[in-house]
């Protein structure tokens, strides 16, 4: 009985040692198939604004209309989320925060940016990428 148990133990070790981990390229391919038609979170090369992150910030500030925000608080925050599709267009823009007027103005300021983005890539293919941008505004009293 001991011999059979020892034999089974070594056989199990031998079999489990044969498993090879998947190469990274195959793992990325599996992620892409699993999430077909959805925004890709993992990508080898994320989407990028053509003029850079600082230019994007400047465009948001330029498009923002402070007089449209109604608030009694000293500061307001919101988070803008959007998807850069395979063609580089911004889609599904949403702002979430406690102040509705700030949310609407943040969405409007982002949607006014019409530049095409450089889409993200995964295994050499263009994929959809989700972006989140936090915004905070302070009111001088």
C-alpha cells in the first residue's frame, strides 16, 4: 500500500510539473477574445491625445464655462469617463459627481474637443480604451 501511495505521489508531481505557463502574447489574445466588443482595460499601448496630456488639460480648461456652474460649496469635484474607440473618436462620455451643473459642463467641455486620438493597441490591433479624468474646481469666496 505504501508503494502505491508513493508511486501516486511521484506520478502527481511528474504530471503537474509538465504544465507550462502561457506566453504573454497568448494571454493578451485570450483577454481580447474574452472582452470582444467591450472597452479594453489592458492594452500594450494605451490611447493617447495627439498633442499630449498637457494639451488635453489646456483644451478642457479653455472649453470650460465657469459661469454655468451653480454651487454654494467652496470646492466641487467630478470624474469624467469616456472611451476612445478603434478609430480614435471619443464616445460614451459621462461625468459623475455631486453637482449636476458641474457634471453637465464637464461633459460639454470634453465633447467640444473634436481631435482624433491615437487609439490603444493590443497585439498590434487597435482596441477601445477607457479613460477617467478627475476634475476639481475651487470657488474663491
